[in-house]
């Protein structure tokens, strides 16, 4: 899942400091250590796309969770770019989430992201 979020972070062609911090926080939250953590950090050093990650290997629940995390990540630098919106659409299609369900998940995650921005 974290590698998928790396691809989202690179959606606008750059990995901002805030996005790097989120990736580090996810490494910690998922309790990744040693080679696993190093692998994610190395993966994040160069531009990535969704083609670099096997989205359909995730369970249905994890796909939905990933989409919500991805939405929040797109706002971490203060705004959601057009490229980031496009990658979210590509994720929905690549993870085979029904469009109506995806719209609801994105809407709720958008609202959460907006609230988080107000706290910063």
C-alpha cells in the first residue's frame, strides 16, 4: 500500500517535503523496519507511476483504504493538483472500485483532508 502512495506523491512530478514526511509517517505507522523500510525509501527516490505498483494485489478493503489515504495525500502540500486528481481517477479504474462507491469514498476523504488543512 505504501508504494502505491509513493506513486500518488509523484503524480505532480515532484515529491515535496510534506509528502516525504507522510511517507515516513506511513513507514512508521505500518511498523516497517529494516529492508522493508529501506525498500520503500529507495522506491520513493525516483518518480513513480501507478504502473509501478500492483493495485489489484490488494484486498477489496485495502483498495478502498488506499483510495482514501491517496486523497488525503494529494492535499498534503496545501492543494490538490489536476495531475493528482487524474491519478485518483486512474486508481479508481485500476482498482476496479465502482464509480458511485469511489465518488463517495473520495468525497468523504476530501472533507477529511479539508479539515486537516484547517488544523495546519
